[in-house]
C-alpha cells in the first residue's frame, strides 16, 4: 500500500537521525528500519574467503567495499531503500567508491554479497528484492543455516529471475565480469 508523502518523509527523517550503537548497521528496507549487530568471526571469515578469490581469480579487476551504503529503488510507495550489503564489488576502472557519498547509487555495482547472520530472512527475501529492483546484476548469498551458497542473476522489476544454489563445499560459477568458479570448500 503506497504511503503518504508526509509519512515517507517522517520515516526517512527518522532513519537518517537514528543513532545506533557503535558497530551496528542501520538500514531502511522496504519501509522498515532494521538494526543489525556486528557479525561474528565466522561471518567475517566467509567474506574474506570470497573477497580473496575475487581479487585473485576474477577476469575483471575488482574493487571491494565492506558495508557500503547503497540507495536503491523501492516498491509499494516506500521511500528509497537504504541497504548496506556485507560486500559490494565493482570493476576497478569505474572507481565507484572514490568521492562517493555515504549512501551512493548502485549504478556500476557488479555484485553484492551477503552472509546470513542474525536476520537471515532479510538477506533471503527483502534485501534480495531490493537488489533486484536496483538492477544489481548479481547477488551472492551465503546461507549459513542452510549450508548453501546462492547466486541470483537477471534482475527483474521485483526479484531476480535466475538463481543457482550449491551446497557449501562445492564450486559455484560466477559469470562475467568475474568469469571464474568460486570455491566454497573453505566455508565448511
């Protein structure tokens, strides 16, 4: 249901003035303010394993940003989503992060990465829809509860039209601009 302009402004103002404890992430996802505590050591290790492979094996030289705020299109008349992926990859030659505002547009982002933690449903559903609406070509989700990794691709209006899920320990193919098989054996 579309929200009134006044309600949207109040929600956005409240979001921007929200004071979270140090290390916590505050996001505005589909009209809801979401506060997430810092990830545990395994969460950070999973991210590092993936980033390391992207740097070493990607056909296109990539830049990585951890916890970079993205402004994304929203559905249902909500204000723009303000989402912070665990990781954002962009071709290095674009230099997207240089001079970027704390909440930057997502144009040029090649892939976002999420590793499930305290709010796995948000990663599996709401954030997936946000990234698809933003037109981000690839969304890589490491689901620790399900012991799986899923690559979502071909973003549509409200969701990704394609996905490939593999159990952790198996390889998953990352298409162009990455063009390599990501080895998840170190995620077990």
